[in-house]
C-alpha cells in the first residue's frame, strides 16, 4: 500500500510539475522563423498573427527571416533548436514544394514538425510590367510563342511557388520563358516594375497593393475562381489560357518533440488570433482569406501537396541543378 501510495504521489507531483511548466509558457520571447526574406508572402502573413499573439499572451512573438535554399535553410534551422515552444516555423505551399525539389534538405515536414494551424489562403496572380508587349494572358502566350527567348519571368527563388506555378503555366501552354530567380519576393517585384523581367506569378498577398496602385498589370488568377477582392481580374482560363488550380496556402508548425501541452496552448492562441479584427483586416488588405481547414488535416494535406508538386517538378525539370 505504501509503495502504491508513493508511486501515486510521485505521479501526482510529476503531473503538477508538468501543469506548472505548461502554465508558465511563454515566459520569454517566442521566435517564429520565416524561411524567406522580408516582404514576401510568408513574412507578410506571419507578422499580423505575431502582433495578435503578443497582445493575447503578454509576451513577444518575434519574426526572424532566414532565407536561402528555396526556404530549406530556415526550416532546417528550426529542426536544430530545442523543442520547447520558443522557436516555431511559418511557411506554406513552398515547404511542400521543397520536399520534392530538395531531397537532401535535412528534414521531413511531416516527421520533424507538429502542425499548429492553417492560416491564409491566397490566389496566385499573373502580373506584368506596365511596358510589357502584352496586356492579356492570350497575348502573353502568343508573344512568347513568337519570341521564345525574349520573355523573362522573375521569382523569389528556385523551388518557390512563384517558380513552380510559372513552370506549370509553361507546361500547359507549351511556351518557354526564362527564369530569373531572386533571394526574395520584394527584390523580384522591384525588378519586375523596373523592367528587368516582364512577368511574375506572384501570390496576391504581396502584389495586391501594387495592383491597386497600378504599378503592375494583372493578367489573370491561376485559380479556378476569381478573387472576391479583385472580381474584375479573370482566371487564366477566362483570359484565353489554360484551366489552372494553383493557389497558395500558409501554415504554422512547431518542432515535432514540442510538449503536447505547449502545442495545444499555441493552437488555441493562434485560433483566437485568427479571429481578431486586426488579423482579418490585414489579410483582407492583402487579398487573402482565413483558412477554414482544421489543423488535424494539415499532415495529410501536406503529403498530397508534396506528391502533387514533386510530379510537377519532375515533369518540368524544375529541380535545382
């Protein structure tokens, strides 16, 4: 009886200690790694959430940009940090694409991370320099066929969504364009506006304001439906091009060994943050909708996305050489 009582007491103390540790979280700043440069889609949608989380918890949530390697460098860095809830990962469709493009990246998303939340859903939009010799998707296709070496498209890097969606578009239209990769979306957009490249297949989150201020010309959305925020912009199919279904999704993860209590706490706090008016308005301003996918669907969804984009990269030879 005494032994059983002692075992029970030890268990009770351990449980109390576990609860106390969970209750203390977060007791210091939480760092959220964005594996791309400032001003890109992942960065843009992460920052409003971190502000809301800071207000809710009374603790700082700090965005750290760690670009490079098509997003793999920043992700790998998170796998090398303690699984204590103080270093998280923000990413999205780009991470699923990287799984097939970078076989030696040093991690597997489904095995090395626990999903925290889907965040934003954003359509991808074909945008062009204002002086480009085409004003519609149909004209772009025709011009590229007549001038197969003259059309350049820029992206935020090899293996990113901007790169693979462009490859998918070229495959569907049998045209050729020259890829000019940058180390981030902001730099690519700057050169698009400057004329160093004529076209970009960008997530609406980073191009919405440029479209509103008429600094770039929108040609079409690479999705099945138009955006409710820009109903005047057609889909690629409506604009005389192929039927496409290539939007961008975003999500948050924690390292796989993060305590379950901490994961549950973060999931709850993120859920609250996503319902805040500040986050809603920030997402709307960038042409995004808040995802309604439950977090428990994220692993299977990511696996399906990995398979899908791996097939695209194999067909189009988009993988880094």
